[in-house]
């Protein structure tokens, strides 16, 4: 029997046969304003309600802004942070090794079972610093038929760095949600993750139609159809 984690998103769990398989590495992908941060916060709120410890690594919003976004839905991040139910780490693009080590340390020491990384796209911008270039020989990166070109090398280093980062996250004893903007350079993570949830929105005449689709979820049956979704003042609802 697969152990499952309640997402906390109304209407979502039935799409993945009752919940996200425990300790999955799941990407929540979509353009700006599609609800990625809200989805992830709602997942953490469920954890807090269940008495689970949670960790959030944020690269996008300053803490103040994050607190305001959450408060809009009635979620008391600041209070939970003070009560040590939730740890919030901020990453400003400086030292990728340092922040990932810090994340691993905090997850282990708090025994957190839910982790959010918002956003993985920002991590992947700086990911190349995670692989020591000295470890890569040119022969390793290109074969004899490939013409030497620095973008190829750069992409390969990024690919390997993301691979290594995701493998290390996978070893944590926690269910991890990561947000991703739909950008070309971090496509590799779509293949490496266990689950991929795609958020979208479209303006139809005067109305905004939001949708959600489970693209993949390893270890479970799933409904991969496009579902309508709404962001209400209590969070995301999937229909
Ligand atoms: N109380 C609310 N009711 C309806 N929609 C809301 C509410 N609060 C925020 N939103 C919508 O959610 C969107 C932000 O979602 P967010 O999770 O920050 O997106 P992303 O992280 O993908 O950029 C806003 O653009 C806004 O349209
Ligand atoms: Mg966001």
C-alpha cells in the first residue's frame, strides 16, 4: 500500500487516487499568477493542521510579502513561524550549496514531513555552481561527433547540477513541492521529478478560467484530464 499525503487542496486528492504518494518530489508548474505559491502554501497549511512540521524555502517573495499573500487566505504564517511549526528559509541567489545544506539540516533537525521550494526555477538559474566544473571532463560532456560549443557545455552542467540537487532532495524523508515557471532551461526537472502538476489560466471574454492538470504522479493511478480550478478567499478549489 502506498502511503499518501493529503494535499489540502479541495478537490485535488481524488485526482491522484486519494493523495500524493508520501515522500514524492512534485513540481507545480505554470506561468506567473497561475496559483503556484498559493497551491504550495495550502499544502503546508494542511501539514500544520495535522501537526506536521513544515519547511519553506522561498526565492521569490520577501517574507513580508509572503506573509501578506498568506494572510489574504487567513493563513497565519508569521504566527506558525514563531511557534516553530514552520521554518522559512530565504534564498537570494548567493550560495547555492550553502542554502541547500541549510535546507537539508533544517528538514532533518525539525523532522519536517512537508517541504516547499518556491521556486525551483530560481534555484536552477544558480544550479551550475553546484557542480564543480573540474569534475567534468570535456570528453564526459560531448562525444567525438559533437562540435565544441559553450552553450552545450553550459546546458549539460545545468542538467547535471539539477540532477544532483534533485537526487539529494529525494533522500530527505519528506514530501516536497517545488514551483517552476514554464521556462526552457529547467525542463530537465520535469523528467526527474515524481509528480508534475500543471496550472494554467486563460481569459475567456470577461472571465478568467483557471485550470489544473496532473501530468504525472509516480506510484499511483491518476486522472490526467484538464480540471477547472478557482482561487477563492480560502485558497484553491479544483472541480
Ligand atoms: N482571495 C483571492 N480570491 C481570488 N483570487 C485570489 C485571491 N488571492 C489571490 N488570488 C489570485 O491568485 C493569484 C496569485 O497566485 P500565486 O499563487 O501568487 O501565483 P504564482 O505563484 O503562480 O505566481 C493572484 O494573481 C490573484 O489573481
Ligand atoms: Mg509565486
